[in-house]
C-alpha cells in the first residue's frame, strides 16, 4: 500500500516538478538570466576540401554568437564566422587587392574565441601595421581548436592554393608536436597526422567527422552548454583527477603538456618539425615569407621562475633549432611576455582558461608587428 502511495506521488508530483524545473532551466535561466555559451558548428570535410573549419549558415551560433566561460562569468567574447568558415572580422576573397596578404595559421589561440573577434592578435596586427606599412596589409586568420603542427601543414596548403598569401605566420604551442603523430589525440579524425616507418614520415589523411544526432541535439540545449561550457566541465574534472595524483615539488605539467613524457621524445619532435617545415616551404611560392612563433611558459613566469632553465624551454629551444636549420625565421614570446609581466604584473590569460586574454593578444600583436618593421617585411 505504501509503495503505491509513493509511486502515485512520484508520478503526479515529483516527475512533473522535475519536468517543469528542466523547462525553466532550459528556456529561462540559461537563456536570459545566466546565458549559456554559444558554440560554432564544425564543418564536415570532403576529399576535395579536406580542411576542417566552421560551418557558416545565416542562423544563430552558425554565423556568430557569444562564447562564455565561468561562474561568476570570467568572460563573454563575441565571435563571427565568415562564409569561408573562419572566426574573423572580415570575409576572405580569392582575388587579391593591392594590399599585401598575411595568413596566420594556428589552433585555438588563433581561433581566439576567448576574446571579442576584433581583439585577436591577427586583427590587432593588421591595424598596427597599417598605421605606417606601405603597401597596406590584410590579415586572414585560420585557427581551429585542437589543431596540431601537422594540421597546420594541411591548412597552409589550402591557404597557399586558394588565397595566395604574401606572408604566412604559424603559431605554435607546446602540445602541437606530440598530437601531430599517430596515434595521439585526433578525437574527431579530421586533422592531418603523421606516422613514421623507419626513417620516413608518412601522412595519415584526415577522415570526415560525423556528429551523432545526440551530439547535435545536446549542442542546441542551453542547459547542456551551460554545464559543459560555462562551468568548464573538462577543466574541473582534470583538476579533480589531479587531487589523486602524487604531489611533487616539480611542475609535471608545463605549457599544456606532460613535460616528462614529451622531453624524451624531443629527437622525434625535432625530426618531424624539420619535415613539416620543409613541406610548408615546398607548398608556398618561392617569394612568400614564412614566419614561425611559439608561446612562452606563462605559468612559470607568474611563479617567478627562470624561463630558460625550465624543462618546458627545451621544447622552445628545439623548435628554434629546427627553424634555424630550415632557414625559417623564428619569434619567441618568452622575452616580450617576461618584460611586460615584470613591469605590470598582469596576467596574459584567464585563471581557469590558459588561452590569451586581451592583454596577451596585444603583446603577441606588438611582437609580430615589431618583427615586420625591424626586418623590412
């Protein structure tokens, strides 16, 4: 008898109350009071167009939106997706004008969903150079989250073929080396990777990403986007997992990589990076100038460590050596970040998101702009 009463209350009261609560969360709280982050949609690659980017449609989240993070909210950054499928303030045209065209290639640091679309270093670089650069320049950026150095090669080939740039700038993060090599992370499968057979590097072509109906449905849910996106579910699960790991005085995770795991593979990374840069130079016209730059160990900087004695710096030094051997100019961000931090003591990223904030993007833009001027580019 008691069980029937409990079931009756469950059906008549509890379940309807839960249903109403979910409706309020989905259509009121996380749309108007605490707006959920909006996410652009991933484009499905084809054999003729093997470069993953965003899918443009004249619809909410497809053409633009607001990327949000945190509770309380750490930032709310507006993005706009152009018809070519990239987050940018401008449309991209195949036909060139009388302006010099600069292409910037990278991962989420170039996609820059963490700052308003006009605050990315690519847009700031264009604005800065056009103050006195003759002829004027236009900067096209090609950034996509989780891309690796191998994928940058894939993007560079598409950029060279379709947009004929005069300059190409490639942004490198410390995790770009390992993720270029199969079977490292390529969750959706649509990034170019490499495998090594003997002394030969072989390309592993990207395969089309096919989102499930459940995944697409969840993406439309404000409740899901708030929990997974705004509350940074992956960040907190990583932090929770780290509580159960043995504590050591040494920083085992530096520049977004397990530094102990990466260091012993530096000879392999050196070999691959040299190969990729050679392929990049082959894909570009002889007169096109190629520039590579790499991020700094910002966490070490905040803690007052000597950047050049940290283990993470060995990855920077490795890429610097590869660029010298490949006759490709290299710009290191360690010094400009260090000079600015010692003077102003302000972070270049967010406390729960290590992507560059507006200050970080300004430093990067200023550093690249200075290189262009100093070298007469």
